[in-house]
C-alpha cells in the first residue's frame, strides 16, 4: 500500500497531520448486513439466489466473467458457513453424550438441533434466529478483521420470532429470552481484532463497536409509525442488567417516542455504563431522503459502529472515513505561513504568519484557514483512494457482499460498487480547539489588541513557558469565549470554519462513484474515537490556552473543563453546528454526576433535556457518562477494585481499567455536570 503513495502523501502521514494507519493495516467494515434477508431465506436460500444470478451470466462479456468468479466465491463461502455451523452441531452432541446434568444435556441437544436447521434453512424460533445472527456476526469479523460490524435494527427483524415464541405460542418466557440475549452479548466480548500500534492508541480499550439499534420509526403505508415493541424493551433491559461494553446499544429517538420508553432508556443510562446512546430520527431521516435514499430505506436506518448511520444491508463498505485530519495542527499551520508546528515542515506555504506579524485583520486569518483546510482535505481523500484501491484488490469481503443489496444482482462486491447506497464520511479531531483558538485570536489579538501577533507566536512556540507567557495563557483561557457555553461569538465562528471543510469535502467522489450505488460521495462526520489523545500528544500549544502534547477535544464535544454553564448551554452550542450537512454524525459526550439522577424529578429533567436537544436544537447524537470524578480517580489508583467499571470513551464504551493512563486522564478531565 505504501508503495502507491506519493512522496507528499508519505510526508503527510509521517508527520501525523493526517492519519490512516488503522485501516491500511487491519480490516474495517462500518456496516450492517441484511439480517432480515438472511432470516427469510436461510443459507441455502441465499445459495439459490446466487445460482439464479449465475444462470444469467454471459461469459463472452468481460464484466460477467469477473462477476462469475465473484458469484462462485459467494457460493463457496456460503457452503463453508454451513459447514462451520454443522461443526458446532456435532460438538454440542459430543458434549451432550458425556453430560450428567439432564437440563444441560437437553440444552445441548437443542443447540445441536438448532444448528442443524440453521446451517441450511431459515430459522423457526427466536433462539434459532438469534443463533444464526450471531454466527454470521462472528464470521463477518473473521473474514475481514473488521470493526463496527453492526447488527442493525435487531428489535425489528427478530421481533416476529420473539412475538411468536413469547407472546403467542408461549414456548419461551421473557426471562429466558433475556438470558439468550445475555449469552449473545457475552459472546460478542470474545471477539477482538489485530490492530496497528497507532490504531490501538486511537481505539483505547480495544472496542469492536458492534452496534445494536432499537426504537425509531417505520414507514407504514406512507405514514411514520413508532417502531418500539416488546423486544425493544427486552434488549434495553438485557443490556442494562449486564452493563458490559458490547453490544454498543443505540436508540433511535423521534418526537413521537413514548415517555414510557424514554423513561426506560433513562433508567438504563442511570446504570452508569454509557448506554444507550441516542440518534435523532428528526434529522437523520429527512436528510437521508434529500441525499436520494428511498423513504422506506431512510426510515430503516441504523447506527453503525459509534454514531455513524446507514441503511442496514443496503449501504456500501465503510460508511465512515479511514483517515483523520488533525484540525488543531491545520489551524496552527494556517497561523504560521503553512508551517507545521510539530515537524517544522511546510506542505502548503503562505505569506501570512503570526510570527511575522503580517496578518492585517482577522479575515486574513480565516482566509489562511480556508486555504490550508482545503489542501489537507484533498490530501486526505487522495490517501483514502490509495487505501481503498488496495483493499478492493486484496480484501474482497465475500460473505459480507452476499448479504448487502445489490451485490449479488450486480455480481460485484461492496468494494467494487455492488451496494445500493454508498457514502463515506470524513473525520477530524480537535473541533472545539479550532473554534476556541480562532475565537481567542479574533478577540484578544484583532479586536482588543490585548495580545500582539508575535507575542502570541512566541508564547505558543515555547509552550507558554515562564511567568509572562503563563499569564498570557490564562488570558487566552479566561478572556476569550469558549464553545460549549451557548455563546454565538465562538459557536458561529466554529460553524463558519467547519463549513469550509464541508464544502471542500463534498466535491469529491469515493472510488465506487459511477459504478452502481446511489451516492458515491463524501460528507462530514465527527467521530474521533479516542484519537484525540494520541493526536493531542503530537500537537503543540494552541491559542485556546491548551498546552502542548495534551489531549485535544473529542468528537463535537466541548474541550474538557471549558463548558462552565451546564448541559443546556452545551446543547445550545452543539446545535449551532451545520448538523444537517454532517451526515456522518455529530458526536456529543456529556458527563453527569450520579447524584444528579438519584430521584424521580432528576430523571424527568434528563428526559426533558433529551427532548429539547433533539426537537429544538436538532441534535444528531448524545450519550452520557454517569460517574463521578472521585470514582474515576479511585479506579485509576486501585484498578483491581474496579475491574467492572465501564465508561463512555467516545462513540463506544470500554472498561476503564483497560484504558491507557492518558485516556483515563482525558475522561477524568471532562466537565462533570449537574442537572
């Protein structure tokens, strides 16, 4: 892969202004396959679908010749999946033969019968359906070494089986169904992937982001209907009882969501393991339809991985980008004539620099930002093209493609343009630092003249060393507005700066453009996972008063310790971002003290806050850490006593004691709000 990069691209990757090592060196997925189709047809039914398509292949057409090889590969893989499941049936019988406990022996024999059936035929029971979904989930990750392989809307496609067994035939009680869900969630914890060292730092806690989506709406006879059902509650309750890191549970919010279900969600939030996260139907669905997604499909979207969204079983490989841009370093380059403060390299030289004192006004600062971010955005797309090309040639994702529309019909893999839809989001780190830094430069340097250009440049260069520069740093921290406090002077400035990135990004097509899917373009997304910590370690001091080598802000959340006016002010700031254009998701983490949710009235406050964020501010996503600073400090000091402490890191949860010390400190430093 590296051999295809230009010297310029290699230089950018080496400096770390753009990072893409994670997906160059290990698989990715960021999709949900068509589980409803799998359950309807079974594995043999899928083979029949492949056979029918092969019957229409014309081997005198080059494209069909390639397509025949692809379809043949699908058939081989489906046979292998069936044999894999049959081996589990044989193992269960072998274990049953020596089992002395009658109840366990009967259970093992039932497992064997279930596996015999689902190895070929569509499942008939809830147990069988869940078992088949798990097998496919496991094999998909073996196939690609990927992450963010998500289940989609599990409460919708499994509900017919749940309803038949639990509610109608009463062959399965609700408690046993929850036990089965628990067993599935525990099996998800057994999966891990091989990551590069760089990607491990950006994915603190080794998350797999296996998202399960519940709730939302369905389009029925052209009308949106609340989709919550008894299985939605059962999945929610099962996750709340287990309090583990997998699955990554997401709830689709909409204005018509019942208070009863929202109350149940808040009850689980109070458990303190960072779930569920919420996505907002009120903005995702209409914006998806504007993109060209069919309404029926738009109403069937699911959370993928962290906060990204896509239509399960119809969206191409990787709905989120494979490269990250360090916004803070781009901003520093814009302030210093294009010179990267960390490496000293200049990739795009410009005349104006703080150190030269030759910016005539703040508009010229914004012009410099616009020029630099357009350059780095284009370079990130160039880098992604190289990686995408190599992955298309070497990692074909055959099983995954078999379960994504319209790969079989087009006889193309998802990486060749086989999917019905295909959009990819760009990713960045340090959004809040960008806004806060620009606001400080605008107010203190150009409006008030309280700090000189060269004075600021010198302070940044020596990391605010010495009393004079520390005093200047305190002025930057306390004398300029900060994102997260519902202050238009910084919020609108950040939105303006971010819009340049959006406008540049949407000009580009991904490698599947024109090869079949609707879309084939890029849009923005803010899921930075835990990359804010290693990216911050490579970033020098910034004009918001942040010291060199300390973490950057994560996602679209405020920088730690700068949001002083409470959670309502935070959602006010986040709501001013151009959310409708950030279709890769706007990630917002909030940390609440557990004492703030102790009684019923506090719970009602959180429900009101959620409704306000989604309906008034049109927020995209929100999630909560319900843990005190004192608990986190104790867990860091005595990890053996807190092995089961789960925290929300970014768009995922992880065991706190499994995080690096830097990642732990980043979570401890986040502002702790009260309602």
